[in-house]
């Protein structure tokens, strides 16, 4: 069962999402909040959440700051943003803070449910329209050492294939099937890739790939 906390300052949207998301047999809505601060307090009080479905623009603590606070205290909780196309810069900041991706509010309910499951599995959602803007996403320390070519990092051919697959949003299971590897081997490759590149997680691997594509 995937435990979800919904965060939106619009009570109608918040309650609607609770009903829609809660209809899926694999998801349990464990709480709802009107801003990032309330969401953090819910988690600190013991409310369980595998995924936080987070609005961006909210009075009080907005989605960007809320994401930073939640990921700082609950790094294993995935944060999935809700936004519009006009919020690209907010999305970039949210991803810097640890969000796993974003959804548009006008998409069908089944896409929201699938998005929750996607980030819960450790994958990410990056819309192609803003992918090029994410090239500046790397942490400053890492960005200072990024050369202009993927070949400059000493990654093996298989490791490069894993990096590319992560950038496409593939899960470990999908990567394993694509490259004829076991899931355990894929996990080992990812650990080695993170070490070689000095990155923190799958999201940074994906942005590293986008930044260094030539």
C-alpha cells in the first residue's frame, strides 16, 4: 500500500484529490495539508507518507520550500509536484530541493495515480518541454567539475547505457530487461555511477546526462 499525503491550498482540489487518489486499491491517503509547513508537521507527528503530492504556489510555505524541508527530514519520502506549464522555474527549484518530478493539474486522474506509483518506485517524471532548462540543476560543487562530454568521466559502455535509461525515466526493472541484466546488477551499476560522478541520486544522474549531451 502506497501512503500518500496531499498538499494544496485550495480545499476543493485537496478534497477532490483525496477522493480520486484514494479510489486506487494500491493507495491510501493518510493526510492532507494546506501548505508545505502543515505537511511537514503531519509527517513529524507520525503520519506515514511514501509520496507527498505537492502543489507549487501556496500561501505560507510554498511547494518549493516545503519540498526542501520534507526531503531534509524525510529523505525516503518522494515528493511529486502539481503545477502548470507556467511554473517551469518553480519546478527547477523544487527538483533542486529533492522533488522526484511534476504533474499538470489538468491531466486525467489515472495519470496522477500512475505518477504517484512511478515516483514511489524510485523513478522520476520530467516533461520534455522543460528538460533543457534542467541542465543547470546539478549541485554547484558538481557543476564546477562537469566537462563537456560524457566520455570524460571514465564510465563503461554499460554504465553509459544505464545513465541514458535513467534519463529516459526507466525503472530498474525496465533497465534490467533492456540491458539483459538482473535488477541487483542494475542497482550495483547505479551505485558505482553515483560514486564516479559524485552525484546524490537518480534525478541528478538524469540531469547530468541532459547537461552533457553533445
